[in-house]
């Protein structure tokens, strides 16, 4: 599955109720697959390619780790603690990802 497919899967699980109070940009740097960012504002989520000029939080990880987190095979916090996921910026915001994009 491509990185675009992973993001489409992620967007299909977006929980607008969990994002009602958010105005944030999640920057993803997927190793070997490029940069993407999610803009969450007013209960909406938009995916764009490339780097955002001022993301709220930046996440760097491999495509494999990204897929494992999305499938629930790997927990995002475990990936962070083991060094598979690097985060920069508002780390508390990053902890809200499972609530914003719940795994079915």
C-alpha cells in the first residue's frame, strides 16, 4: 500500500468531534516517501503534500512504522519511546492522534 493510501485510510477515520477545538498542523516526514501535512481546523481535516512553513508538531518516521501505527500493530507512544518515531514541537498534541484518527 502506498503512503497516499495510508493517508486516505487515516482521513477516512477522522473524528471531527475530537477536533472541534483544534487549529493545528501535523507535519509528517515519511522517510523515503516525502513530506505531507494535515491541517486540522474548525472540525475539518485537509491533507496536503510538502512541508508546511510552521507546523504545530512534526513527526518523522519510516513508511513501515507509519503503516504499523495506522493498523494498530504498533502504538505511537511505543514507536516514539523506541526511537522509530521522532517528534518535534507540541508533543502533547501528538498524543491526541489516536483520538483524532481512531482505529476501528
